[in-house]
């Protein structure tokens, strides 16, 4: 999450049990930060993360693309579901 993210976004993420990793949007690239996080994850199959589904906002496509990349690396069988609010459903 960018260091300058809205406090409400940070609080909400943490309230859902999210582990927040901050990055500087002006000096760091999100994909490089994601790869560093990936390197800290357990390597053995028994310790790997298992996700059945990952629901991600479609938006402009970048968020779902990066989440898909990371999810496929740590949990290849995860199904990625793109979501948008009904009132702003541009992807449909």
C-alpha cells in the first residue's frame, strides 16, 4: 500500500486482517515491492498459501493484473474474480 494511502483505507485493510506492506509510489515500483514480499513467503509446498478465490477491483486493470501475478506465483490454483460496483461497471 502506498505510504500516503488514505488512513481509512489502511484502517479498513487492517480490520479485515490484512498485513500491510508500505511502499513509496514515487521512488519504488509496485511489481518490485511485490516480488520482495513474495521472496519472504514460505518456500515449501506444505507451508504455501492456499487461496480458493481472490476478488479484486478491475479499475484500470493494473491492480487486478498485479494481484493475479502474485496470486498465481504463491497459489497457482486460485481463481481470480474481477469485481466492480454496479453503478460503475465499466468492465462488463
